């Protein structure tokens, strides 16, 4: 087991080091700028590919809500102790993540594609606000495992930024 972790770490280390110093997209550099962007979201905004924008916003809200309440279907403890933290370290070093833009959170309730934009935006703003005000323990991420509040916020911001690159105003 230890040997496999060392081999995997050695394979990932160059990619981690190559991405050092990169920052997330400016609108998502911190919670305040993200909330401003969400409040100013034009009603005509839509996604260029993948889910409708409202569905994306609810998906991002679910992720934040689950970080407080617990994810419904986490990956194995082994995954969350090995591969998951390595993936997060890579994303964190690069300042961005990439993932399947239409993959639901494992075990999460289905999101209605016809969800109106305003309630979806409000749910995401509330989720971020609740997360910011939260002072208790955070739940392990379904893939990355244990994250402190700062790293969790960064994960949430990078997650939204990954989806956001596919948004445009109609």
C-alpha cells in the first residue's frame, strides 16, 4: 500500500509543481467577488454546453450544502485518503479544476432542468453565506476527504469557476 502511494505521488508531483503559483479566475478569487457576480447575474445568462445555468447553480449549491451536512454517497475511505487528496492538491496548485460538467454529485437528488434562474441563484448565494457563517466541523468531501474551511472554500470556488467558463449572456 505504501509503495503504491509513493509511486502515485511521484507520478503526480511534476504536474503539481508545474501548476504552482496559478490563481483561480478573477471573479472567483474570493467569496465576496463571487457573491457580487452572482447578484449581478443577467437573467439571460445561459450555459454554452452542458446543463442549463439554473441547474448548474443548484448543483454548486448542493456541493456547498453537503460540505456542511454530509455527502450522501462518499467514495471509499481509501480513495478519500489517497487519490482524492492528490487530485485536490493538483487542482489547488493549478488554481482550477476540471470535471464532468453534467455529472451529478453521487447520491444527490436530481435537479430539475426547468428550475428558474432566480431561485437557483438565491439557493447558491444562501449556501455560500451559510458556509461562510459556519463555525462547526465540516464534513469530508465525497472525493477529496478532509478539507479545512479555507481549502473547502477554494474547492467550491474552483468548482463554480469550472462550470462558469461555459456561461455566456444570450
